[in-house]
């Protein structure tokens, strides 16, 4: 039925492999704004994630109003991502092992809002010793588009059995997109969504959620038999 016997793993960028929160904090600080602590950040939804809580809201709203202000904010975020942002602990070794594994297709998906996001991620990962050209794909998904279709198209492109395909993410939408495209989800709760919300609000099984980057890497290593990074 499937010509390929390889496995597929789709890695989410921001919040799963990249410490996006720290990059956002640095960006906001540069413009005289505060985003609040990680716990409160994780609980805020949509636009309000970047407007802060009651304490930060008035200043942040004022500084983000206007096209020019947004351009400056994105320009700073781009610079921070390219020159300072970090991968979570263990991610460099994990991605390198996945690239080296002959029976695995591996790539990144992102909704990154920096300027030229693919180039931004290329520079960020290169600072960590990873050439994104060695990945099988690097896909930027616009904010208005659903991930499910992109996940399915990626799997079909490589002719991978859904039972041999995995998706890693940090938001509830990643979980539903994985299920909707017939693939197995690996979820983390150290990124943009907190642990309790994933479980209680969206009924994501606790068994598939990693609380730390180290736990996440361990799950992937075990599931894909990556003995080289054990």
C-alpha cells in the first residue's frame, strides 16, 4: 500500500524546539514592554498573549497600536531570533540524530511571524550546529491556514504510512491537527500552552504530554529507537 517504509516526524518550531517565550520577552523589553511570566503567558489566548495581563495591558496596547510600531516590533523579534534565541536543552542533539537516521524523514513547521521566517530559522538553527538544508522540509504555515492539511500533504508527499508518522507540538491545535491527519501526536507543556489547560480544557491525554524538553527528547529517542543520543 505504501512504497516507503520510512518513518516521518514533523517538529513544531516555536515553543517545542525553540524557546520562543524568552525571545518574546527580550523583544518586548527592548521596546519598553513586559509580557509577564511564563505561567500567565501560557494561559492567555490569541491576541491577548502579546498584550499582557491587566498589569501590562495598557502600556503594551499603546506601544503596539499602529502599523509602524508593529513593523518595529517584528524587526526586533527577527533580530533576536536570528542572533540570540536558543533551542531548548537537548534539541540540538535530537535533531542531529533524526537527520542522521537513515529510516526517518524529519522536518520543521512554523507559524513564526518574523521577517522571512524560513531564513530566520535557518540562522537560528545554524548557530546551534544544524543546517536546515539537511532537513527533509522546512515549512512556514501562514496564521490563517489550518495545519491539518499541511501535515497530511507532507505525509502524502513522502508516501508515509500514517501509523509510522509523528507530529510534535505545544498547542492544542497541534494535537487536533495530528489526530485529524491520522498521525501520532507528541505534545509538550513547556511552550505556549500550560499542562492543565491541555488536559482539562482540550482533553489531551496526559500520557502523551512532556513537561520538560528533556522528557520530550527522551520520548522521541525511545519511540524512534535513536540509540545514538541515549
